């Protein structure tokens, strides 16, 4: 009963369920969730797009496939500074090597960390910082798809270990200004 009340409360249901009215409560909530709320979103977007948005299922599938991450797509999306010192160049090479070793789930986690989405974006801007010790870690700014990498790594193993620790922690802090 507690779980039911919690679900109904999260759906903003104002009625107290009883055996006599539970069927109608579930139907009302299902109607709102399945029909009314999506219809509101559709109508809101209809004003923006008008009748100019015509896309068939094949085109939609092509867009979805195009947005799926691959190592090559991620490497092409990484945008490094034109001029890099020795430490930055080493870190850039380590990062490329790291991406080449990612599996599908790893690529999705990498993209989610860098961009906020597990689908491909146009570019990921790589910037370099000079962090040492316990401060040293990759930092992402998802609003601008910016990845800040410390240029102080001495080995690929150090960089990979720290990046994998960040990706596997699943406790990424999202700060909003």
C-alpha cells in the first residue's frame, strides 16, 4: 500500500485509492501519462516547427545510426589546441590511445562524461590544465562539450587509471551556474 501511495503521489494523484476506485485511478493516471503529456509536448513543438518537419522512419533510423559512437567518430570529434607543448602532446596521445581501447559501453560513458549524452556530438574541445597529486583528474564541462585534461601525466597507465576511475565512479558532479 505504501508503494502504491508513493507512485500515485509522484504522479500527483489527489484521490485516496480504495478497492472501489483503484481501477479508475489507474486508468486516469495512464491516460495522462501515455496520452495527455506527450500530446502537450507535440503541440508545443508543432508551433515551433509548423509543417516543415517531415521525416520518415528510415531517415530517423539513419540519424540514430549516425549518432552511435565509434572509436573513429570520437577521435574525429576530439578538438585539440593547434599549438601544444610536450606534456600536452603526450597527454593528447594518451587520450587518443585511451579512446582506441574503449568498448561500446566505455565509449558511451566517455561521451556522457564529456558531453552529457551517450550519443555523438559535433566536437569535444580538449583543453589542458596543470593539476598534480590528488587534484589531478579529467574534468568535463558538458554544456560546452569541453574536456579539461591535466598535461602532467608521466605515463599512459597513470592517465588511463585516473580516467577509468572517474568513468567508473558513476558519481559525476554536475555543477550549474
